[in-house]
């Protein structure tokens, strides 16, 4: 079996987290010295892991789909579609993940709400 690409690992990690399988995702893919740059939580591994678990409990009906993943050296950038059904909102989300020895060691994320009406007929994806 072929070794998964970093893009495959990033996609699987994000998908598992969105599905509420946060502990599985962290155990499989995240380094013990992981840090992140989400402005809403302390930058350590455990703080974001707990926040992801709480999010999955609060919104079990959300959907998350990685639309594309771009790899370059030790980094992967993903563009994803997040649908928060309970809040009736949709977002375009970009994650940038830095890897070391096949594990995620650092992550950034930014999102933009998708407007209900847009003059851009191509959409966000």
C-alpha cells in the first residue's frame, strides 16, 4: 500500500475532526508538540483538541468537505466547505498545516461566510 500524501493526511485529519472523531484524528496525525494560530483559543495542542470536541458535540449536524488540497514541501493548504446547519450558515475555510516527519506540528485557519446572494456566479469553490 502506498504511503499517503501530506494532502491525504490533512484531508483525513480535518474530516475526522469535523465528524467528531477528534481523539482518533489527533492520535493518528498530530504531533505531541503541535501548536496552532486560531485566535479564539490558547495555542497549545490540548486547547484546540478540546474545542474541536466541544464543537462536534454542539453541532453534530454540520457538514465539512475538503474541496482541494495543495502541497508544497512541508505544508498543505486546504480549501473546504463548512455547512453549519443549526446556524443556517456556510463558510469557505482555509487550513494551512505544517508537517514534520509525517505528523501535523502547526496549523493556521481562516474562514469567510458564504453570502446567500453573490454577483460572482462561480461561487467560492
